[in-house]
C-alpha cells in the first residue's frame, strides 16, 4: 500500500501505481524475514537488473543447510504461497 500511495503522490495513475506496487511486492518477498524495498532496488529491477534473482532458487542441499542454520539461531521456518494475511494473528 505504501508503494501505491507513493506512486499516486508522484503523479502515476492507479493502474501504473498498482503495477509498481506489485513489482515492489515481488522484490520484498524475495528477501528473508520482514523487509522493505528501497528505491535503488526498485530502479534496478525496472531497469532489468534483479538484484535478488540468484537468491530465489537454491539446490535442495543448500536450502536444507540454510533451514538448519536458521533453526540453530532459534528462528522458525514457515512456507506460504501468497496467503500472508492468514499468518498474522492479532498479537
């Protein structure tokens, strides 16, 4: 929503603002944990340079190593397919 608001404030129409926000969302979900999208990341992506492309897909062994490292750090690991609102209970 922040990306839509910023795009509308900058003068984009609603359709382009939604497209920009969708691009920003695609960047942020490629990061680990709670994250934000910086303008340099969005600019790079829109210029054809996905800064996180190499981090999106791991060989199985590497993924298992990463999950094990997170577990040793006391982190919880969850997987989702776009149903993020269901994972945020009122706290």
